[in-house]
């Protein structure tokens, strides 16, 4: 049924559950697995000159977190006998990056974790999973 599955990860516990689901589905369907990590744009506030050291530190930290997330998912996938490819997307909002990779790779399913925020916290923090579900033209599986 599924030939290509996209897993969106941020290295959090909620994305851990999503990873296990995506890997299980990839294994049972013999599907290709692509794992995407989206590094949000540098939080520049537009006040004064941008500090290049701040940007470099932010970029380095994002690459380090993505490398840890990819390594962890790769270990889980290897244990299950599933191959994967990793994609790092930078300087775009998380939901837009995930949707762009889904389109570029022509995936059949997007798997994403949800932190389960509700009420005011969801309104203030936003919800990447919610935005993906609302804007995707492909099926989305949300792991809570």
C-alpha cells in the first residue's frame, strides 16, 4: 500500500514514537523511508546588526541535534532491517519544510509526532503536526 514514507523528526520523545511507527510501517509494506529534520530559521529579531557568531552557533547546534536524531532513527531502522535516507532542511518553518520534502520525494504517507498541546499553549506555541495535517495533500499519521 505504501511505497515511500516520510518521517518528520525533531529528536523529541514524541518523534521517537512516530519513528517506531514509521519504521514498522516501512518494514511491513517494504516501503522506502525518508527521515526529515527541519531547522527553523535563525530567530533574528531585526534589532541592530546580526551577530555572525550567534548565527554560526545556532546553525551548529541545529546540525548537532539533527545528527543525533538521524543517528537514533538509523539505529532503530537498522534493528528492524529497514534502510533510510536522511534529509536536513534549513531556514524554513518546520511544517513547510516537511511538506516540501513530501512533495519533492512524492511520498505516500507522512508520519509525525505530536506533543499533545491543547488550549492556550497550542494557540501560543502553534502545532507543527496540526499545520501539516491541515495543509498536506498526502495522508498524515500523527503519533501521540
